[in-house]
């Protein structure tokens, strides 16, 4: 029996396993076999992202030069494109102080689902094909101008929620299967729930849960599908020490950011606006935070050893299996790691274990575990990866059976 090389790839948009080789079954009695190599590249969970840029338009804003803003937005999109992902982006920009001051929608992909098509009057699209060109990115900032009546405090959170449920909703901006990312740029704080102290309104340090609930509801209450990035000051800055301007800590924006970072199991980013030298640099920092959004995490590999059509004991048979991720060999865990619940709590379980054989008629488990479970394993033999051996979008996986 000749050994066969089977190649398969996870689709970057749908996460569906495509078997490109033809599996030839051998008799159950044939355990010894020549080398079989299964290769695949782990695909993305979703490359769809709906991005809202919320821009401080006060005279004291740290970044208020139109040329700097346009350069930052264009650099941001180009950075995402350079990652090699097939990004499907929708971008809106809105004033922090006035929800009625905003851009139209820039999008780089057409939409085929009727309920999510953007009506033409909401779209930046010069040639009428339903797609915005890269040259039209600068038009996202056509609305932007400094408002001399605005101070260091704006009802930013109120405006963001109202804008998303108002204009963005009317335009079919937010898609069901996308990730929603909101990026706030400000050198002040939110005063949506102000307190009166000594005759002056000051920010309330406690942010009502209603803001987080309203944002989560836009994504069917799946908090991990919302990202909130606060490019604000972490502390007070006087004497124009924050990029040539003064700044007050944006604590309320940071509270919302930290809430959604914790909900998705992500580390809390440090996006202090006063440490960013320009809007372009700030956007680059945000880009590095957004890129991992579409990275899925997997803990199973299915369809290995295709020439064996029954369950086997990889520990005691004459079938040898090796697993490599990005060229690095993954150790074979001991039998103590057989139970998934047990392996999760065992720091020594950081390798792979054979799970079982699944026929095409059986209910098969998911291979993807984050950002949400999905992608059913194909029929065949299945192994589970424990602890640090789990793999991510873009990883090169190789399983050798011999």
C-alpha cells in the first residue's frame, strides 16, 4: 500500500474544513502503514470587522490636524491589509461631542445578504459599485472640524450609544457575524452621568452597566464580539505636556474598555494618548490590538491517519504519530491527560492525546474553541491538544502517521 499525502485547509472566512485529497480506506486489519502526512493551515474565525472611530473635536484635542487624521486612518487600513488576512471592513467616523456629525460608511467588500446591504445614500462610493476605494479613505474625515464650544468633558458614551442605535442602525452598518470595534480618541473624560460638585459638573467615576449592556445588545449580547479601545489620557497633564495640549484622565472610557477586554479574555491594552506621538502612531497601536480579533484558537485536529478506518490505541500499537505546529514537535501527553476537564487543570498537560475515531454518521466535536466554539471535526481519527500546545489562526499544522 503506497503512502499518501493529504492536504487540507481551513477557510479563512467560514472556518470549514476542505478535504483536498481523496482518502482511500484500507482494511481494518492493516495497522502497519507507510508514512502519511496531513498538512493544514489554521484559518480565521472571521475577518469581518465593523469599526467606529470616535474623534475628539474640542480645541484641546491632542490630534486635531486633518492631514494627520487622514494619514492615520489610511495607515491603519493598510496595516491590516499587510497582515495577509482577507479583511472585510466597514468603517464609520463620528464626532465625540455631537452624534449628528459623522462620516458615511467606507467598506472594501460588497454585501450579498439583503438585510445587511448598506443603502447607497450611506456609503462612500463614487463609482456606484457598492465598494469604497482606498483613495476614498480620506473622505471619512470630511465632516471633521474643531468645535470651539466643546471643552474637556463631553457626553461621549451617550453619543456613542445613540449613534450606533440611530444612524449606524439605519445604515445596516453592524453585521451579525462581524466583530464590532469602537475606538475613542480623546484627551478628556466622559460626562454622560455627571455629578454636581461645588456648582460644577464633574465625571461620575462609576459607569452604569447600561452602557455595556447596550453595546453588547448590538451583538446579540455576546460580549466577546465587542471591542472598545480607549485612546485617552491615563493621568492629568498640564502645561501642554500631552502632545502640545492639556489632558484629563479618561477614566470612564477606560472602564468600558477594561470591561470588554475582560469579557473576551483579552489583556487590557495601554493606549495612553499622551504617549502616542501622533494620530498615525495611535492608529498603528490600535491596529496591533485589533489584528488578534480574528485569530481563532483550536484544541483538536481531525481526519488524521486516514488509511485506518477503526479506532486504534496509539499508545500501544505499531502506529506512530507525531504532531508539529509551526515546525515544532508537540509532546505526547500521558494517559493522565485523557479527560479534557482533567487536562485543563493539570499544568503538566501541554501535549496531544488521541481521542477516538468518528464516522461520518456520528455527532463530531468542535475543533475551534475561541472566540466561540465551532468548526466540526471531519470524520476520521481525532486528537486533542492540551494547554500550551493549542494552535491559532495562521499556524502550520503537520500530523505524521507511520
